[in-house]
């Protein structure tokens, strides 16, 4: 599923690289706040879902070629996070839902996508 479709289904707001969201595919989710785990789990088809909102996050996502970052709980990220995501070419979106709800919706949508393709 493309990132723009993920954002639409979640009701998320895409803050950076809206054009890239139409080209990037998501097949995996990493949900958590430990950057060290992301470094070992992230791939070019991984969407990072987190409450962690600091300017290092986009850099870590870039290092693992993650598809994008989805912040949860509908908050407004610090301008430094938005600027870093923009500079590093990372799609940054904000889900209005909490971590549990966002991950549940993603599981439902990505599971449906996989089943339809088989």
C-alpha cells in the first residue's frame, strides 16, 4: 500500500514530501520508541509508528531507508522534526489516533492488502 493511501485511511496529515508519499510502498510496520531497534528492523518498506518526536528520528529513518514516519496522538511535532524530515527526504505524517488504534488500523489495512494480492 502506498504511503498516501495509508495516510488517507488513518486520517493522518502528511507534513513533508507529499509527492513522495504517492511513490513509496509500505509492507511492514515498526511501532515503538527505541531507535536502536529501528536500526535493526527498518527497511525501505517499513513505516515507523511512534510517539517519539525529536529531530534525530528522521536521520535514523534515513539511515535505514524507512518508507516514512507516522507520529501518533495527533500532536504537532516540533518544527525541528519537520525541518529534519524535509531535509532528509522522509515522509512525515501525524495520525490523530493513539499508538494502539493506529497500529490496529494499519494491521487491518495492510493485512487486507496482502490478502487481496494472493
